[in-house]
C-alpha cells in the first residue's frame, strides 16, 4: 500500500514497526508537495533545515521508546495563523509577511511532544476571514478535485494538503466553519472541538469568543488521534477548560446507555456501527432549506437513511433561531476582530510604511497597505457596531441572541445525542466569484456559524460527490464535551459508506457506497 493511502495512524504503525523510516515518510510527502503544490498552492512556507533535526529526534525517540503514541512519526501541515517557533507565521497577510514567532503555540508543542513533525505552514484567508481562501495576500489555493474551484476556507491550504496527499494530517482553526467547510469542499474529515477543549495559546486571534483549533485528516480515526494529542487543559489559555478529553458522563449515558443492551463493553468499543442502535439523531429542518443545492440535500438524507438502517432513531426537529445565526455571527466576529486586529499597527506588530510622517499618518498608511480589502471591511463593520450609540443596538443584541442560540441547542440535546446537517448549502464555487458579493459569501456560512456561537463540537465527514465530481460533506453536531459521540457516529458512518476516493481516483462502479 502506498504511504498516502495509509492514513496517519496506519503510517505511524509502520514507522513504529520499522518498515518505513521517518525520513522516508517525510521524503514521500515532500515529493508530493514538489509535484502538486506548484499548481495547488496549499503551502506558504515549508519547514527548512529544522525538519532534519525533527526527523532525527523523532526517529531516535521511536527507537528508544519515547514516542509510542498513535501518531508518532507523522508529519503535520499547520495553518499559518498558528505560531511556530522560528518558522514564519503570516496569517496570509502582508501585515505579517515577515513575522517569525519566538515561541510555539501549545498545539504545536503538544504534537511535537507526541512525536509528530511540522511539515510546513498552509495558506488561508487573511486572518481567517473568508470562506474560500481567496482573501490571502499571497496566493490562490486550488481545489484538488477541480483546480478551477475554491478549496473552501479559511483553512483551505490545510484541507488541500490532506486531500491531495501532501500531508497525512493538518491543523486548522474554526471561528465560523473554517475547518468543517474546507474539509467538506475537499473531501476530507475535519473536527471543530468544543470551545475551551483545545488551547488557543499561540493562535493569532480572529474572534476570541468563537475561535477554536482542530484537526483535519483523511478519516475520523486520524482526526480523533490528532484531537486527543492536542486537546486538554492549558494554563496559558484563560478559556481552556479543566476536564478530561473523554466524553463527559452525560454524553456516555445518553449516547451509549441504551445501545448497550445485550452487547459487552468490549464489543461496543470496537464496533461503532453497533453503537448506533438507539442513538437519537435530530435533523434540524432549518438546515435543509429549499434554497440549498438539492444534490447536497439528497446526500445528507442518504446518510440519515444509512444510520437509521442500523438502528439509529432519526427524527426531524426544529432550531428556529438558525435564521439569525449568520447576522449574529458576523456582528460578534467583526466586533471582536476589530479589537483583536488593532495590535497590527506597524509599531506593536507588523508591516510599517517607510518615510517621514507623523504617528497617525504612519498607522493609517501601514494598515491601509498591510491589510486586505475583506479584513478592512470587517474591521470597519466591527468598529461601527462597537461605537457609542450603536453598541447596544447591535453588539449587545447580538450577544443576547448568541446566548439564546446556545440555549436552543442545549434544549435540543435533552432529546438528541447528536444532530445531522449539511456542512454548507452547496459545493465548492468557481474561483474568483465569491468576493464579488461578500454578503452572499457570508450567507454560505449558514450551516456552520451557529455551532461556534453555541460553543459546541462538530464533525465534517465526506458523504458524496455532486454531478461535477465535487465533494459534499455531512456535519454531525454534538453536545458540549461530547466529541466521542461524534467520533462514534462518524466512524460508524464511514464504515457504512466505505472508503472515500482521493481526487482523480476512479469513482464510478467501484462499489463505494454513498459516493
Ligand atoms: N467564513 C467565516 C468567516 O468568514 C468563518 C471563518 C472562520 O471560521 N475562520 O468569518
């Protein structure tokens, strides 16, 4: 079997057995990058000399038993808003074009402590603002399924790196869908963990009350392994939650309690499909609107049928506040962004114009030249809604609706173990079309943003291809701190669906269910 088809956990098993060396594995991915990234443009920076040091260290650590975990020896692509010591971290902005952090983000440290390597940094929408990766100051990342289409965003580079086999795993960040939506558009798996589960220390903030780092990989099992490596309390992040990374008891009871009849715990642990029996899955009807792409709706319904056939109890339900999610999200996100991005002024951080001028002129010119159009649009909107006289009418009201949305989900999880929805109302759009109408682009976030507002975990899993051969994603939304429920249902669905093809692979008549 070729390395790229192995998956990350399988690759690590081979590395630990010694059938493949760490250097060989890294060389394989470097070759893939060399062959494909000229066209796809997923990476902004590749790890240079330091990679050899990492290879030696990890190989030695595997040999002497220091690195025994499920991902030991695996290279990872990292989104370029996550700080990497000594390695350029630009947020895809001219503002930070030459920023080299003096420290590692906690997630980077944790993946290195688990014996993983940083392969390079991936392209994204500038400061993670966008849904297509086209707001990057530097390059346009292409979708490997069709290079005339966007990869989604903002973690587009990370999704493409995994989808095209240039990295077995990647880290992304998700403020309103930026892991799940590019994962869906590129046919890979992505997880948004519960707010507070994964440390944001070292993540360049976009909207702090919504931002979360999470894994992207080819399978649910790979994402789960990376999640387990990076999750958990970190005293360096004030919003980090002090609790174990396993499902909390409440989730165990509802998701697995009723399914256990007649089956031993061991069988259940091994068999995610058996665990579907009795699982209550809600389909919020507001996520299946008539305006959405009918191919996406059909693909999601097909997932529901498959799960139902295995004993899941699938029921339509309602989340009426979904209608307000996009407006609420953009008010909260832009307000927080305007505050977070004020540090990029040419003095504290970032690009500074040359020449003789006063302080204010220097700020103005530096920010005008250093930041892109979409970022500036959001800073302006955010500053407006935070300004005196408008704060109560917009920002405060948005915070109240955010609270109500959270409560609406909390109620839903009294009777559902998880929710099933599309990840986006359509599939990847053509390059160059989305930014012509930003409002339309914002509306495309309708299926992802409410989850961030409620601080919940959600998993995006590929569930089919549309007529043009572009991937479709299904989203499983869980109650807070119930990631394991999502892994269970995600793995069960994957088992029922069969392997998902890689871009360019023969898809017709190969017996792959659901594709
Ligand atoms: N598309 C959304 C936005 O533009 C989400 C971005 C994100 O999750 N970082 O804000």
